[in-house]
C-alpha cells in the first residue's frame, strides 16, 4: 500500500513529504539528545514524562523545547554594567556590546 501511495504523488508532493519528515526527525533527535544530556534539575517535570511526549509528531519535541527546559539564569539577559544594574556602560563600544 505504501508503494501505491508514493507512486501517486507528484514530484513536488514527494519533495514536500521528504522535507517534512526530515524536519520532524531532526526536531525529535534534537529534543531527545537535549533531554538525555540535560541534568534532571534543569528539566521542568520528570524526564521520563518528556521522553514519552517526544514521539508525538511535531508537537512533542516543540513542547519540550519550549516548556520542558529550565532557562539558565543570566543567559537571556543583555550586557550589564560593572555595578550589576543591567545598564550598558556609556563608554562601551559596539564591539563590547
């Protein structure tokens, strides 16, 4: 049956299907590797639960990558001043920012 389905698709549809399948597999592998390497305390919820969600098409990996990981403190903030106020130094050059 799969052979019959594939042969009925035109070349553009085949290419689209291959692109979507590649994206889904890549997304799932990225999420699975991240989950395996990430420490338990850096994951929101139990790791086994996220591992069970990952195979759910695009939604599982996207949900894990969006809500399953805890952000490291300080990584999402911009440059800070020496006093820690968060304001960039007036003497800072573009290369330093």
